[in-house]
């Protein structure tokens, strides 16, 4: 095998978390007196941290975006964090990679403590360690999180590492850290882009 290290995204890659994310965002929009969005439009937001979403998509000041992020994340943790399910075949892929001796990790824009909780809840932590998520101050980029995984995995040869995600942000972060990327088109980001959805079918079926 060319690869020895696999770094996974969570939302839209390992887990279908749309129910919880839609619920939390709808609640937030109501609390913040914002116009509601459709479910599809909410899903288009998923990928970056909430602070980035509120600043870049809704024009919030950084201070307001941080307050909004805290409100959203509190609601999400208390009511919606575990509303999700594995995508079909993903557990088999995790098991196969583990049996092959590949080291697996998680890099997600979920806040770090939430990332650990959700990975423990769904049993992802049985396959993936370390698990790195966003910091409270929104200072860590996705590339930073991937690099933390690579450091903890003691990966000294970047050609043996790969990131698997569902958004352009995941792809760009992988490129910044110098590792290869596999994009899946069943999640929230890529749609119908076959060249990004190239996990071997025998590991998914």
C-alpha cells in the first residue's frame, strides 16, 4: 500500500450529521432574528467553522461571529450533537484500513471537545487516534489540524499520508500540508465530481 496514514473529516465524510446541523442552525436563525434558510441552503454552509460561516456568509463582525458561534455551538452540543449516522459502508472502510495496519486520525472543524465526544459516541475512536478539532478562539485552520494529526502520528514521509473529506476546504488544507487528498461526493460539499470520489468501490460496497 502506498499510504500508511489516513486522516478523516467527520461531517459529510464519516458521518451524515445533517439532521443535527440543520436543527441547530434553524434554532440559531430564530434566536438571532435572521431570515430562515432552506435545509439545502443550510447544508451548503457546512465545512468551515461557525465563526467563518458567520463572517464570510452573513457579514458578521468578528466579535458578533464569535458570540454567534458560542450560541450555536452550545445549542448544538446540548441538543443536536449525536443526531447523525454513519454513511453506508464507512465502518467497513475503517475496519479494513485498521486490519491493513494503516494508522487513522480525525481532523474536523467541530470544536475539539465536541469532536472527541461525537467520535466516542459513534465508536470512531476505536479506529482513529488522534482526534483533532477546532480551538475555542478559531485560530487553528483545517491545515493546522491535519498537521497536528501528522505530528502525533509521527508521519515523517508525507507521500504516505492522505486526507479524506467532502469539501474544497478539506482539499485545500491537504494541499497546504503537502499530502494527497481523496474527496467523496456523497457528503455536503462535492457533488457529481467523479475525480474527487475515488475511494475504491470494493472498500465501500
